[in-house]
C-alpha cells in the first residue's frame, strides 16, 4: 500500500459506524448484540490507529437520537455495552494520550452511562494527542434546533439583533463548538447516506463509503480511506486554477 503523507492527512475524521447488526446476521447469530460488542473492538483498533497515524480529531456516530426507537432489549444492551466499554477502554485512551469527548443530548442517557462517561472524560481531560468524540443520543437536526434556541434567547435578551446573526453565532451553540469541522466522513457497510450526522459541520467534507461492515473495519481500511482523501482536490467553491494560485502564493 502507498505510504501516507503527513501533509495530506485530514485533521478531523468522522465515522458513521454502520453494519453491526448485519455482521451478526451474517455470522448466523440470533441477536444483533454480539455485533455491537465486536463493534467496540473495531472502534478500539481504529482509534489507536488514527492516533498513531497522526489524526488530531476522530468523531464517531455511536448512538443516534433515532436509535432510541429500536427494540428496548437492543437499546438496553447498547447502554450496558457503553458503560462496560468506557471502563475497559480507559487504559487504551491513557496509553495513547487520547482525550475522550462526547456530543449529543447527553442528559437523555441513563444515569449510569452518564456517570461513567463523565468520569472517563475527566480522567482523560489532559490528554492532547488526539480527541475521540462519541456522538451519543445525537441528531444533527436536533443540534441545529438547540443552536437556534440559543440564538433566539440572545435576541430576546437584547444581546443580539436579528440582522447581526452570522454563521459564527450558530457554530457557537453547536455541540461541536471549538472543534474544527470534519475533513473526511467515512461510512461503513455500503450505505451511502449521512443519516442526520453533523449536517452543518460536513458542508465541505470529503465523503468515503466502504462496503466493509463496521466490526470488520481495521487499520487497513482506515488507511485506504485516508489515501483516497489524499487524492481529492478540495476546492471549497474555488476553481482548480484559483486553488493552485492560492497554494503558489503561500
């Protein structure tokens, strides 16, 4: 495989971890739960690899706001897996100098999950090699509504006039405030949609879809996505000629 160039690496990679249930079905398992458990192992592999490669921010779609509508037994199992994995993965996070972060409607998580999450985030707060963000009970439309309400409160309080509202005001109230926008979005399992994930933040992100089911995803697949990213011309509305002129002037 072609070597990765540090200059062509994305600063922020976001992953839609899809395919746990289908992986379990493919293995002939009676329930989807084992697929979610093996998915945690895939996240461990991917997180460690991303940090070693030099990615600064990794954000993963762990549990969407829509996932609450799944069968109760599966939701309960997912919450149990979340609690147990946070404790088990702490040594890996500390060893790799990775800070844990979380975004979403976190107050809707069970108290045991929220407690374990907050404790793990506190224990890794000073790590600075990479930030791993778990999107939990997350929905991008809900996030935008949250931001609109925040701006509306400022307007109602007389702190901001409607004609003064800019994109920076929206970004201030997003769950991802203070983080750079994703450069690359990876979705596993062959599905080619965004599924209410970081809709504002990925306006200019490169999209990469792979048929690999999430439990099978590993460093090789991550590197393939990064190599694909390195071949993209990221114009962000400019022409190729303008982009080349900008690069030449630097």
